[in-house]
């Protein structure tokens, strides 16, 4: 379940692009690139603030980051490395062509970092089973369809199998067929380091070493002919202890793998509404400090009280910063709907 980490789902979808084209002078791949180029960017730099419209992903408050791009083919990483002496002994020619992986068609790659919730405002989960993750993915797909369905249809209409998709539920089912596990998510919202899942190495080692030592000791007694001193069938004891050792080793490895696969708990104020609220309060408080320089204690207290009443820091729903902008006082783009 590597998609889930810190209360977020790190989604990856790889969708095959249709071959051919709607016209003789343009392919579906080229048309998809055109649609991607038409998407307005987020207003997060002075240059992008000049664009009139907002990024369509900014129409919801669940998407932290999103990216779409066309994957024409996989990158060739060079020949399979091997020792030159071993290659010579095996009569493997250094110039003999090797198999090169390639894609049968181009793909649209869609990645997103989203809050792992079915409804905006729900608390971020510590963990989710596969079915719960699927429900979150479906809910997010419905959110995209409801907020940017026109752009979704224009982009994904160039992809294989999209024909007939006309609702958020159908779009979610379509994406599910193209879902790929994200094996290395990255998260950087922590205010304080998280509590990592500590592996009980000592206990696991003892669980394996103790029966292993018994098996080795019993075998040694049999080899030395000392089993009569203890009145034991050392061969039977050695076999039984070895089987226990093997079982303990398998269980220890499975426990270690499960422990490593457990997601870290979400940080405080980690959902997108809280992040946007924090950005808004940061800017508003900086303005407050600048405006109240040199004020006496009474005026400062009264001004800070008015600041709290006006900005309501504990309420992530407002007033707050809109998604997809660099600052609350920056030129606010229009939503193209």
C-alpha cells in the first residue's frame, strides 16, 4: 500500500494514448499535447500571475500537487552491465545487441498528491486498507469530473478506452484500470519529525536464534555421542528446533515487511484546507506586525484581538487563501467554467 503515506494518496495513472488521429494532419498524441498546453498554470510565480485563468486543479481543495505529461517511450539505460572476464568466459560479445525495452504506444502519465479522504474536511487517516484506498481514489475522480469535466474530456478523449465515459463514477472506474502503485512517495509537511515504526530487532533476533541454538546444540551432542547423558533423542530435538527456527525466521521477515509497509501517521494541519489557511495566516500576520510597529500595549492588544476576529485562525474554511495562487493579495485569476 505504498500509495498511502502521511494521510495522503500519491496517485499514479498510466493511460495508453489512442493510435492514429481524428484527422490526417494531427494524431491523438499531438492533440493531447495541445490540450495539455492549453491548461492554464497555477498562479504561483510572478510570471504565471499574468495569465487570466486559474489552473483547473485549483477548483478543488484536495489536490496538493498534480502533473500530466506524455510518455513517448522508456529511457534506454544502456547495456546490462557484467564483468568483462566473466563475459569472455561465457563467450558474450561486448558488441552483441541486447534486448531493448520499448512501449507499444505512447502513454499519458497523470500523477497527483491528494488528501486521502472521501469528503473534503474529513480527518486524514492513519491507515487505509486497499478497498478504502479505492473508495478515496473514486471520490477524487468524481471531484475532478465535477470541477473540471470539460478539461478531463478534452484530454482523456485522446486515450484508449475513454469512449462512453460521461460521469464521475465512470471516470473513476476508467482510471482504476490504469492505476499504478506509487513505490516512492515524498512528503514534506511535517512541523515536527514523525514517530517512525520501530522494528523490534532484538526480539525478532532472539525468536530466531534461540530455537536455532537449541537445534545446533542438539546436533552437536549427537555428533559428540553425549545424548545419553541427557536422556534425549537429540536428532528429533534438532529437527524440531530447526523447523521452529525456520518458522520463526519466516514470521520475522513477514513482520519486518509489514512494519516497513505501514504508512506514517499524518502530521498536524496536514490537509490542504489547513495548509492554505496556514499560508493565509502567515501573510496576514506579517502585515499585522508591519502595521503595528511602535504601537503601545493597549493598541497592540486591541489590534491583535481584531486580527483574531477578522481572520479566525482556527477555522480552515475562511477567510483563507485560494488554491493555486502565490499569495492572498496577488492578482486572483478567474476560473474558466
